[in-house]
C-alpha cells in the first residue's frame, strides 16, 4: 500500500511537470497564507515568515512536522530549515494552482495550492 501511494505521488508530479504549461512568475509575497501540497506532504506559509511542513502519514522518510523560515531576497523565494543555517533560494512560477520552485542548478519542485 505504501509503495502504491508513493508511486501515485511520483506519477502525479511527473504528469504535472510534462503537461503543456503557461508558467508565469509568481510574486513571493503571494505565498503568505497558502497551503501547498508536495509529494512529501503539506507546507503552510505563514505571513510572519515561518513555514510548517507536515509530512504525509505514509512517508517513510518523515520524522514529523518541521518548522522553517521563508523570505524574499531580490525577488526570489528563499527558505531555511533548521538546524541548517544556510538559506536556499528559488525562482517561483505559477500555472493555475500549480507552483514551481526552480533551483539554480535547474532542479524543480512542483506543488499544488490547496
């Protein structure tokens, strides 16, 4: 069952990544108050700059909810997840309810606004 749920999540992300898209830059401030579902779980972006990630119950790599920080730097979304002190920044795009976080190395993470 766990394996099946994980496979479904991967397939959904794959379909979202390769469908025809109309990506538009998303202002980082628009994240405030949103819940975004990722393959790993649900993340809430508080207007205060805090962020809470709640992993899926069937995620074998999860250790429970984690708190982090987010902010805008030069128009980019940046996040920090303690105990790591390093801030990682991403370009932020949106196509309807789908949000794309693009890293400097070209890697992408897709999420769905709930």
